C-alpha cells in the first residue's frame, strides 16, 4: 500500500523525502530513527495507521538496531534499477572516474558536474 501511495504522488515526493532525510541526518551516518521516519512521513503527508507503520519499520530495520538506512529505504521503495538506468549510471561513473581508480573523489565530481 505504501509503495502504491508513493507511486501515485510521484518523483517529487521521493526526491523531497531523500533531501529531507539528508537534512535530518546531522551526523551524516545515513541512519534515521523511528521518530525521524515518522516525522518525515508526516511532513510529506504519507501518514499511515500505527500498525502499518510498525510493519514498515520491521521490514526496514532489518539489523534490529532501531535505525534504518535511508538508502535502503529508497531501495525498498524503488526496487532495483532497470537495465537502461544501470547502463546510464555506469556511463556517467566511467566519465567521472577518468583516472580509472575505481573511486571518484569529490574534487573530480566538482570538475565534471554543476548543479546549477
């Protein structure tokens, strides 16, 4: 049901949630508490009955540490990328990793990308 609600609301809600999660993540560890997730869903008008929220939490908190990884949250909602998107990401990464080191330092990203 939750995935259906998100798919009806569209891309802007998903990207907005991601941005909101990153803003809430003050220590930059990529994790959210139960309260933070609940608050984010409320802000984006994605409230759900408590039982449904608990079921969602149980699925997302697979490590049972009372935190969820918001990258895993988006993966759980979106699922795997299709082959077209994977190919596009690979091509972009190859362009960014022009030294062929297998990693891309932020300074190299800044050389190739302008968010304006």
